[in-house]
């Protein structure tokens, strides 16, 4: 067991006393045999944008109070995370729905999404604020920096490039440049790449390397604004049946963490750095470090809202058929997903009603009153 996993287990065991009663969770739930899930986070590190998965539910006891023990694994990209689920090394993956769900299903994997986590388009190319590149079409012939070749960002960038008239397979080059300072150097210092093809919270972390010098501009298009079904909690269909109760608790913890972070992003940053101190920016004051964390968390959490969706909804994790079909059709068009895949095979809303059985007002109150 790694030191980080040991820390997670300690946090689960010592979660906030009495919060179950305050949130309406029956006391007998804590006395039941603990259920266990192994969950993959499709990120190489627990960067601040992952707080709703990697710190808040642990520290606030959202899972432990319901008798759920979660062990996290990290992978550099959704394709690798999906493979851990397919091979039985994990129960759930939070994956980009392109390479982490649609591609595996097109190859015969029996997987479905059961909770849509990131609801807005968060994976668009970015360039330095003063770059002469103004539109997606201007990326023709350019080099784009990516976290890794297995990342789910590449398919969506290819799709919007194709829509903008750029050959997605031959018109651009994707180059691995890593995270944080490495990516910043590749874009601004060595100029190894002309743009980045990453995502919201990672962009915030890159700007945090030097906020005075490093500022990014996101490239968008009419098509990009229509994409919402981009990441989800995914599991094999047999796990959805055999571990349904545990998966509901997992999704509920994510939903609570999302509500908490939206209500008090500063508290979310403090919690995250308590659980993952290695993610805190070194060499700056506490206030500045929290401000950087808040920026990264807000970059992600604002893309997890459900109150501003084109297709209206009021349930956390809910997936609408039109959202799934829109993204699926884009990936079919560029040849990344087999045309035989149908939208209805990719997701289920069967767990959503149970996941949303919690007191939202109580979580918001907890966030406002959080003292650390």
C-alpha cells in the first residue's frame, strides 16, 4: 500500500463524527459491513481539479458514513483507466467518454456510464493569450501539447478540428509534454508546441506556475458548445448489478462533494491540500497557495454544474440521450468509434434517483460553515 492510499484509509476511518446524523443518514448504515470499491481516476496526479474525487468525500466522510470504503488508483489517460476496469483490476473508472467508454464498447467491452460528472465542454485547445492563433482553423499544421497519447482529450479535439476544416489525423501533430511546469515550458520557453490540447483544471495549474507571465486563451466553436457528455463514472454491466448499492453511495458522495465545492471553493482548496499536500504550490504564502487551488478547483467545478444545461435537468449525474448522441455522432464521423455503437448502450440512469437522495441544503450549509 502506498503512503497516499494509507492516508486515504486513515481519513476514511477518522471522518467527521456526527455528520451522518446531520445529513439524514441512518445510524445503522455505519454499523453495516463496509462495502469496498476500487476506483480509477484518469489523471496521473491528484491535481486540485480532482478534489471531488480525491479529497473532499474522504475528508468530510461522505463515503465512510455510508459504510463505503474507496481505494483510488491513478492512470495517465482514460484509455488506461478503462482497461483496469475491463480486466477486473478496478470496479469503476472516471473516464473521458470517448476513449474510456465509447471506444472500448465499440470493441466489445460490456461497459456503461452511470453518472455524468463533467457536464460542460472542458477539453478544448488553448494557446498563449497573445498568440496569433485565433480560431481552431488556425491550428492547421501546428503542434499541440498533450498529457499523453491515451488521453480522452485527443478525440474531442480531433472532432472539433474536423468541423473547423482541419484534417484531424494529418493536419496537426500531438506531442506529449506532461503537466504543470513541463507543459508551461514546452509552450512558452522551448516553444516545443504551438498550443495545448488538455483541459480546464490542468490549464489553471499551468497558469499557476507563473500567473504574471502564463495566461491561456481557450479556442471554442459553435460545435464545441453543444458537447456535454464528456466524462462519466463507468463500470462493467455485471458490476452495475452486483455492486449497485455501493455504486449509488459512490455517486452520492461525488454529488455531495460537487455541491460543497460550488458553495465554498476556498474550503475545497484547503481540504484538498490537507489530503494532498504535495499538490500545494511551494514557495508562496498560504493565501496565495489557496488562491491558486481555488482557481484550479473553480476551473473544473464550474464545468460540473447542472443549472445551466441546454437540455434542462435537476439531478446530479443524469444523462440525456441527445447529449450522448451528439458526442457519439462526432466520434463516429472522424472514425474513432464504430458506426454500429448506439447511444442507448453507453449509459444508464438507473442509479440517478437513488444517488440524489440527500439533503442539498444541508451540504450547502456545511460548506458555508466549514472551519477546517
